[in-house]
């Protein structure tokens, strides 16, 4: 695997603490008059241990950007390094292996396999990494216990609520100890209270484990959980702000009893 790490950090972070660095990233779908310029020169960094939220209207490029960052979509121009490595310099097998070790995914629709138990669902990334099945299931049960589902490990997904299924999806993203987790609308299918619990879990994961999370969301109710918020529009990052002000404002509203 070819990497472009230019510092001595064994975890692949850049000197400024960024584990993701995008510079002038462009992506266009199609050609000619019907071409859609999804990304128009994105500059963005994701810091170690932070939760960065990508927000903006539908079609502004959020999902395309996280797909490029996660290595499931090729960029057309620019640079994008994750943990000092560039997916564009990897072949298919190297790319798949890098993702399997370093990147976790939390999908909007959960994407759980209905015929497997939740422990078996969570164990899938470990099995991909060639861990023996018995050890993989044991590790999956350990992670499920940490998210409050230790007594449901043998259940099938259909027996769980939406919030419980999302916790299974989070466990699956965490089980192989990745350094980066990418979340696509993690609260869109959840009620407010359940969404708050899911975000509290994700934020504690980032703080306690030193993981970085990139969260695509339209849900303004969860903005307060972000360390930083990157606002997108028409393929551009138009503003990056601290989440601290959002948290202060939210707590002030709570204190007023509104």
C-alpha cells in the first residue's frame, strides 16, 4: 500500500492533528450539458477525536464528500488523505483492506442483515478481517453490552426498536476499532428522544476513544453535539463553525423551560 504520510505520528494524523485532509476536491457526475458538479473544490480537515457535522440542503454534495473521504467514490481532482494515505494510490484490494481496518460506517437505513442475529451482524467487519468466528462473536457481544444490548445478542433485528437497531449499527461500526467513523443521517429514522440518546453515545465514543466522526445530517436538533459544523451549498464548504455556541444556546433554552 502506498501512503503519503509526512510526519512521525504512528496513527497517521497530520502535524496539526487532522486525520482527514481534503484540498481542492472536485467530483462531477456525467458529461456535457447534463453534467452535475457535485463537489467544486472542497477544502476540509477532520481532527482527531472530534465530531464534525456536514450540513446543508439536499443535493449540495454532502453524501458525495463522505463517499470520497471513505474511499467508496473516486474524486476527479484535488487531494484527499485519510490517516496519511491516499485512496487514489491504492488498488482495489488495498483500498478494501484499508477501509476494513480504519473506517466504520453508520448507515441511514441501518443495513442490518435480517437473517442474522445482532451479534452476527456486529461481527461482520471482524469476519471480513479474518478473525475466527468464535472470537468475532465474543467481541461483538462485548461491544453490544457497552451500548446496552448485552441481553439481546441472539435476537434478530426485526425484534428491536429503531433506536436499538441504530445502536447495533453503531456497534458494527465500532467493533474493529476504526480511527474514523462516517455516519449518514444517523437520526433520520428516530424520534427526538431516541436520536438524542444515539448522539450522546456517538459523542462519548469520540471523546473516550479518540475516534473521529463525520456526520451528515439535516436534523438541526442534534447540531449541539458537534465539535464543528461544516455548512455546504452547491458543492462548496461555505462556512465552518464551532459547535460550542450551539450547545450553549441549546442549554439556555432548556434552562428557560421552553
